[in-house]
C-alpha cells in the first residue's frame, strides 16, 4: 500500500495542501487536473525526485529492497541517440524483471524500429516504447503521466487493455490526464485537483 498522509507540496506557491490517501494494489486510479495544478509534482514527490515540505509518503508492507515504483515522466526524457531496445533491456536488468521483451515488442508492433535510434521515431513510436518500459519493469506501482499522448485509437485500445491486465495482476496504476472522459471508464477512483485540494470519488 502507498500511504500519503497530510501532504503539502509547494513550488513557487502551494499547489497541494494537506492531502491524505491510501493507494491500494490491484486498483486503477485516475487523476485529472489542468496544466500547472500539481499532478506531475505529485508524481515526482511520490518517486522521491523532489523533496516534500510537509507530510509523509511511504510504502506499507512492501519489500524495501525491491524497485517497487516505475515512473518515466515523458518521452522528452529519452536520449535520442539510444534505441528503444536499449531502454527496454536496461529496465529489465535494473528492475530484475522476468518480462519477455520480444512479446511486448510484438504487442506494440515495434519490430521495424525498436533497434533504430530514437531520434528517428515519431511521437507515437516514442510513446509506445515508454509504455513498453512500464510493462517490462513489472513494478508494483506504476505512475503514468499523460500516457495517452501521441497514441492513435488502436494503440489506446491496446493500452487500456494492458492497464486492465496490470490491475488484475495486482498492480497499482495511477494514470493522469487533462480530460476526465479519456480515463474514467477504466478507473476505480478518480482524483481531481482543484484549489490546492484533492477530491477523491469512487467510480
């Protein structure tokens, strides 16, 4: 369980105030917010990329020696001189995964370009590699920030089918979007940031 208690996040100003919630495995959570409202900052705080000013974020009842989280914020993080395969093999090694990379490549129809440098990829190609990294990691807590960006309708269908499978496997998925209608059909809970407060609705 990911336990957040009395969390306050401050950048240039307070963006989230006194937020408490317990995220359970085997559950898909959606978070909806406009640009600049704090969802990416929350993801960074959860994964310890930034310090928090007040409150606690902790895993309860998990193996602290294992890489429990996977978070890759955006395809802009890619080193474009590397290939998609470079990233998938790195994730498999670092997360001590048993995932079958070739099966995931086939699922996302990436065979023709996965060994090419990422500088030759379209946005959709890069996004497929990013999603494949989550699948390869086999991490228990998956934080996906605007993961549907650049995906066509067929790829979106594969993504949401994969997310349903991950939930059934006992993973916790936290999925963000600007648009509630994009994700609410698939979510168990919907979180909305408004006026520095997080509202939580069970669907």
